[in-house]
C-alpha cells in the first residue's frame, strides 16, 4: 500500500502543509505568548521540511552534487529559530515581570 | 514496503498527531511536550531524505536547546493546569475556517501536481559538503548569521534584565 511512498515528494509536502496549518492555527488561537511561539516553531519547521524535500528532488546521486542549497537554508532556519527562542523568552520574561500576564490580548500598551 | 517507506509514514503520522496536539490541546504543558514529538518527526524526515547533518542539528539545537527554553517559559507561566490557554469557541471560529480552507486548497494543489521522482542520495555523509559550502559560496550569509546571533543574544540579555533602567533613574535622582 505504501510502497515507494518515500520516493515521492507528496508525503513530505503533505507533512509540511499540516505543520504549517496547525502552526498558523496555534498562532491565531493561543492565549499565551509561549503558545504563540510554539506555533511559530511549527511554521518554521514546515518551511525547513520544504527546503529539504526540494533539495532531495534536485539532488543528484553523484558524489559531487552542487545542489546543497536546501540543506544550507534549513540549517540557517534552525540557527535563527534558536536565537528567536532566546529573544522571545526575554520578551516574555520582561512582559511577565511587568504585567504578571503573558496573554497577547491583554498586553496592549503599544496598541495604536 | 521497505523500511524507508515505513519510517517515512511513521514520521508523517507522528508529526501530524503531535502537531495536532500542539495546536489543539488546552493544556500548554502537554502542547510543549507534544512539540518535542513533532520536532523529532521532522528530524526523522531529514534523516530519511539524506540530510544527516541537518537531522543531527535538529536534534541538538531544537530538541536539546529550544525545547528546554520553551519548557522553562511554560513552567514559569502561571496557572499551567488551568484550562484557559485556548480561546472560547467564538474566537476559534474564523481561524478554524481559515485553516481548513488553507489545508484543503494546499492539498488539492499538492495532489494535482506531478512533482517527479525523488532522487534520494545514497546516504553519503553531507557534513563535509556543508562545511565547504558554508566557507565557500555561503560565507557571507554565514557571517551575517553570526552577527545576527551576537546581537540577538546581546538584545535578549538587555531585554531580560529589568534593573538597568531603574538603577539609572536612581542614580539620576540621588
């Protein structure tokens, strides 16, 4: 039933789609800044899966394949997600210290 | 059905279930633990696509670093065990419709397109080639990411320290 499914791009793109949609839903519905941040992580991972899947679509089985761009970009996504985690936690800590609350709907001092 | 097919299907199902728990579970601690599962599934997909260095980096940086930071923030937030972290049904209406429409549209596009055959490389070690690429054609982006990391860390430290402004104000008053 599943024979050859690993050599088809569809299942990877389907996984990426599901990650993106659930991440977007998490961002839109969570009432906790940390929850919103977890949704951002899901969306970033969806993009990274797409990069690696299209790398494998373009990859040559020869040893000196020049098509490594997808892996490089996924690596940059992982690194930037790490620093994003640090900055997001710093902001959450600061907001929690000031407001005793990290509900994004309740923190509205910057609302225009 | 080879082992690779089984493994990819296993990662797909695990990732879908775990990301659904992340999106839908009302308790944020459970959602954070389920995020570990979905990141592990992504690492499995990387490994089955022949990106071994990336799978290791995902395991070390995401599952080892980012998840710890997220769990720390979750433990710090108040009322973990109250079921208050999801909105009421009223405010979930529009996001649900948007998500379902987006998922159906993307799946339709995905099924109706002929993507061609994947040529998964023979699971050779990609670490050498990634290192050569990072110091060769991608050196500028590599340095740029390093600068972003440095200033991001400095900014995170400055933002997280609450006493800097207070001390300045006290010094000005006295």
